[in-house]
């Protein structure tokens, strides 16, 4: 359910945002929510970076930077919804998802199938991301 909550600083962190899901900023964010947050952030970041790549390397119009910049802002917003208690842990866990999503972009958007070693590397980084994000709960 969507609701409006004015941002406030409570318990050492900002809470609330414009039109967010009720539990998005709480520590009870479930595993699937975290995965969806990281996947959406990865798509936004890769799309934003690709817009700059297309402008500089592929000769596309400078107007590609407008949606690219918006996508990068969306990436930063989405990553701030990570269930990790600290930014550094959120960024580290996101790194594994970014690697896997980048290989998906390579295959689906750019039309180049990743190598077997790419798939293996992505699996290792995703396992590491899971350990970083959820291992802290057991340590």
C-alpha cells in the first residue's frame, strides 16, 4: 500500500519519503524486496551509464544525457532503500547484483552472450553479496 510520509530524522537515520511502501525503510524488509530494490537500482544505473557511453562512444545526441541523468538519480534513490544498516554495506552488497545485471545488459541489450567464466564470476559475486547483506545479522 502506498502512503505519504514526511521525511523525519529518528533513531539516527532518515525515515519516510514521498510515496513509499509502508515497510520499505524498516529493518523488516524481506529478502525479495531487497532483491527487487537491487535489481531496479542496477537497471537504472546501467541505463544511465549507457546513455553517457552512447553519447561519448557511439556518437548519439547529447539529449541522451537527460534520461541518463534521470536514471542515475533514480539509481541513487533506489539504493538508499536497501535494508542494510550502513551505506558501505549496502554498496558492497549491491556490487554483486550490479555485476550480474551488467552481464544481462551485455546479453539482452548489446547482443553479446557472456562467457561461461562470466556466469561463474557473477554467481560468486552474488553469493558474496548475499553474505555481506545477510551475514551481518548472524555475526
